[in-house]
């Protein structure tokens, strides 16, 4: 029998469309994809990443050898603060080389060590490390970003008490009980919750009237 959360996710898939599970699985490529763009649509991020792949390549040594102006042009495709993102791409490449050049080897290490190494990369905290471990099909964490976390909390999974990390853990634990412990369904959950938080269940003024979950949403029942 389907859990309540799985039914919610099915309703969101009906509303927003079934998300495409991304094909990038390599941990270093996942880090590059995060850093090549900033605050842009998924399409624009994909475009910037595609340009990086085609013009430079996605191996650490190729990034380090690439001319600065080429990296800058690519970063400009990915939105604001391009120079800072070029620096981040180079720092990520330097760190990957320090780790032996192939981060896939790190993912074969015990989970705690893999997480510790991933967190050395700029901008990768616990949620980011869990996302890489999930999307590289290494470990089925129910990784969440801020939009997805907000949706789950409003739906009554976890508690808003305490700091972000505490809220994250509580929502992850509560929701994790209702989603099969496997990478594909948890990637789907991550993507659907994120999209719902970006479009209808926005931080201020969520559009509950247009949401298929409104009848069973405690936040909507309380008047938002
Ligand atoms: S009913 Fe409103 S608060 Fe609840 S999930 Fe939908 S948009 Fe978010």
C-alpha cells in the first residue's frame, strides 16, 4: 500500500510533471554542475554545464589547464558572479587532484569518510554531501534542499523548532519512514519537493488554493 507521502508525491508529479532523473552521476561532475551556475533555472544550469563539458571537459586537470577567459565565458552563461564561480571551479579541481583525481574512489570509502571528503568542497555542507551521495547512486539519503524542506515541514513532516540543521534532520527522519530506501524514489522525492517549493509552496504567500495537497496540509488548514 502506498504511504501518504508517496501519494502526495504522485499528486505533485501529476501537477508538475514527472521529474527527469538526471544522468550525471560522477561526484566531481555533480560538484561542477553546482558551481557552474548560480540562482538560474535548471535549463540554464544545464546549458552552462554542457558548455563546460564541450569546451573544457569535466576532469580536474582539464579545468586547471583551461584558459581563464574560456572559463569566464562559460560561467557567464550560468548567471551572476561569474568570476567567483570560476574560482570555485578551479578550487574544486585542485581539491579533486589532491584527493587523487577521481572522486568516485572516495565514494567507495566508508560513508563517514566519503561525507567528510565531500564537505571539504566549497559550498558543500551536510545536505550537499547527502545530495551528491544520493545522485551518484551511492547511498539513498533523503537529501533535501531548502524548498523541499519547507514543503515537508508545512505538510507536517518534522518540526520547525530549532536551527536549520535540526529541522532538516527531523523532516528527513519523518519523511524517510514513508519513502522506500532506494536512490531512485528518493531522487524523485527530492526533485518534486524542490519544484513544488519553487513554484507553489513558496516561502512567502504559498498558493494553497492551487495545490493538490491543500486538503491534507496542516499549514493550509491553519490558514497559512
Ligand atoms: S497546501 Fe499550501 S502550504 Fe501546503 S503544500 Fe500546498 S502550497 Fe504548500
